[in-house]
């Protein structure tokens, strides 16, 4: 309902980057530039200073940004409240999730929720925990599900359930013969790790520090941003990984991978994050409650 030019301006002003705004809005950079040019012409003012490949808000731009935030928030609230007058749980539901949750857990939850409420139109963004938190803070996501810690003060989090991470390797790997693995022995083998910014990476690094092992002492041979890529490489016997039990369920059944528990156990929390001060629709509230109830029935993420 809000002017598209205002939405684009808000994204550019938030990131101070046309490229980042284009990625967030799923637009091309020329389209973003076009919208900003038209808004500046409409307002008869320059909103950004451009110099040496960087942009900054002008004094007029800073004022426009304050109003844009208020207008976009009210516009979204108006649309939501009008939909809710009918009493139906309906409309768009924009959810973000980090890799493990987004690829292996949420699709089932969304399917069940959609079956119960056919008029809901879910949209799922999958990225690492850092990216999900950023988008929730920008109000481009209604909710975010993350595997790591909360890093942004403007957000609030609630723990939904626990998830155990274990060593994963090929059946031919030396660690596959162990009943359990003590962290000190991990430094002796090639390690396939998740990328920086990943919730899994943060949790594993903190675990290692807590048991007296420096993450830098791990023999990291490659970093990957996808659980599927991680599994594929580990299945060749190239090294071991540490990942959620739920990720490798299919490969375990097929005998392509082996999981070995760590001792002490590596347990992390699975949390939902949302903006503290943002209006929450009945649809978002209903899905949040539904997800928490579904996840609470399982001790771990092995749905």
C-alpha cells in the first residue's frame, strides 16, 4: 500500500548501499536507482550525497528517513488490521530461517500450518543466522528462526527447543569407529567447517573454547556455506564435520554417513526472533504459537 519509492528509499537509507538494498528487496540495482531518482524529483530535493563510491544521507534525507519508517510501519499495520476485521487467519507470512532450520525443519511446519489455514501465503527466506537477524531488524521479515545467539538489541528472542550437534563423517573415516568423540581428538583430523556468520559455526567455536580447545587449532581444510555441500564433501571421506542430527537423517539411513556424539554433548538452543516494538498481527501470532507448540513436542530437531 505504501509508495514503492518510499520502500526503496528506506532500504537504501538503512544500508547506505544501493547494492545491499537491491538484494534485500529482490530488485536489480538499476531499478533501485530509478526509484530513488523519481522520489528525489517528486520531493524536489536531494536525499543522498554521493562521493567516491559511497553514499550518505543529506539533512533532507535524514528527515525523510524518519518519516519513511513511520509511514511504512503504519501502512503495514493498516493493511493487517483491515484483513483481520474478517476474523480470518489470512494473508502473507514472511519468515526467515537459518540454514538448518530453514531447510530441514520449517518446511514441514509451514506445510502443516498452510493445511490448517489455506488463505495464508507463506514466504520463506533462508540464510545464515546473521542475515536473518538483520532482515528481522529491517522489518522485511515477520519472524526469524535462528540457531545461534541473538546479536541485535532491537530484537527479542524466545527459545523453542534444543538441537544436538554431532560429529559427522564417512563410514570409512577413523572417527566412525568411535562410540563417542572427545573434543581433544578432533584436532588430529581434517575439519570441514561452516562459514563465519553461521549460527552453527558460532556455537561450535564457543563449545570448543568451553572445553579448552582453541578454534584456531582445528585443522580446517575448507569452509562451506551450505549444509548440503558440507554433507557431500564429508561423504567422500575428505574430513569430518559437526552438524545437527536432523541434517544427516537421510544419509544415515542410506549408510552414506555416520554420526558420532560428542562428549561432553554439544547442545544448542533453537530460537525465534522478532522486533521488540513492531506491531504483531494475529497471523504472525498464530504461526509463532503454532511453531512453538510443534517444536516443544520434540526434545531435539528430529521431526
